[in-house]
């Protein structure tokens, strides 16, 4: 039997379906019916139970239950997973580049067959590059095979993705680096969030926003104003609900350069990388004081947006709206015990929408959130 996890979210219920690894929000009555279906209770008995709960004609109840069963069956179907095949994945003899990175006492060697592979990975870690080393802890090999991207780790097959799935390749590579850095298997991670994490040294806040919202620029501003950058774009949280550091650089689009130059004059001459997918050029800013020993609890989610017409505006966000914004761009562990941890973690947070153009006031608002002054 597949598992359902059901939690209360405001006046609704959120239901997680194990087979499809999907999260849906329902009225409490529907969630209870889904639970009964999953527990194998006969249709006629659910029908009788519904008749006592809601005073509507039997025919209407019957149609209603058919719709609930349809939802259950649709979300209880097993996801089809692509079979990963290593056959015919011959490792190239020549690579366009071979880089070495020093991360928390570990040396990573990464081989790139093409410029495309290099641009997907290296800009994020260029600040950690060291000279070639005869000995290293991990060797990642990235190359093309049958128009797909292949990744090996210490010559073991990690995965194969079509070029249009390059974002999946990037996420999988980042997850393996995370596993290597912390020596924690994927099963020990609650999730990874497309967000920035900033800390006051005691707790952390996740800063979220759509592409172009100013999320990374805001992180850089906070990092320049005595807040610690924990991670940008890839925020890992373990199954003890601790936010952990990730060493990728902060990505700064051209629109944010002028604002940040007073704080980071080195940006003026930093390398500019073209990113065709977003039709923008990006520079990368090394985060200050990355500490891999830090374990921080999350205080709040802040959905941020830079808007030149708004000096400062802070409003609360409902749990349902926050969840709907958080899940689509996140990787959440599909293991049932980790899902329960995630939902318990999420439901106890505070959620805000912060729109701003005044950098000083934005920093002050973040400080107030940390200090419970809002």
C-alpha cells in the first residue's frame, strides 16, 4: 500500500501522495475520504459515511466520490522513472578543461569535455579553484554521449540527461557535491531549495523569488551588511531541519552590478559569463566566511522583489500561498519520513512578502524579522 501523509494547513489539508511524490491541498472532508480510500475501506462504506457527513442527494454523493476516486487514482499512479544506462558511454580521451577545487579540506577534480559543460559548473566554483593536484578526493567526469550529458564520479556512472534537461544535470551534480562535502547520503537530506540563505549567526532566513526578482542581489547586500551568506540558489536542509552551507558563488546579473559596486568594487573587473537560457550576462561574487560547520534553524521564508517604485513594503503571506511558491522549484526528499519532517518544518515558519528599492530599509526589515520585531 502506498502512503499518504496528511497535515492541516490553515483551514485546509495538505496531502502528500507517495507514488507520485505530489503535494495537493484539499478541503478536510476530501482529505478524510482519500485517507479512507488509501486504507482500503469499501466504497459502499465510504458512501454511507459521507451520507452522515453531508446532507445532499445520494446521486450527488456518488458523483462526488467518483471525482475523489479519480483524484486518488491519478495521484497514486507510480511515476515512470527513466532507466539510466551506462552502455556505450565511452570516456573521451581529450577534455577541453580540467579543473581542481578545494572545498572544506577536500580536493575535487572535474573534467569537462566541452565549453557548454564548463559554463554550467565552473563559474559557480571559480573562486575555489586551485592548481592541478596529483592527488584528489573525488574525480567528476562530464562529457557527451549520443547528444546527452553523462556524469561519472570516480568513474562510476551517476547519470545521463538530454541537453534540454541540463538543469537536472546541474542539480544532480550539486547534490553529489553536497553528499561528498558533508559525508551524508541523499537519504539524510530533507530537501534542497531554490533560494538564498542568510544568517545573523544564530538563525537563518530563506530568501526566495522568481528569476529577476533581485534575490541574489539582496543576498549580496545583506552579506555586505554583517549578515552571513549561507548559500545562494541551492540551499540544503538536512533531516534534522538544519540549514547547511553550500559554497557556490552568488550570481549577479548585470542589472545588480551598479547597486553592488560600492560594497564590492571587485565586481567591476570580474569575468562576465553569458547565459543564453535567460538571455543575460552574469558575474559571480564569492560569498564571505562560508562555514561548513554551521547548523542553523530556519526562522522564516521571505519572498523578495526589487521594485524601483516601492521604497519598502512588507506583508505576511498565507501558509498555502507560501507552500505553492516553495514547492515547484524545490527538491524535497521523496522518502516518507523526510516528507513528514519537511511538512512539520514548513508549517511552523513565518512567511513574508518583501518589496523594496531602499537597500538600507530592506536590511533593517530583515534584522527586524530576526529579532521578532515585526
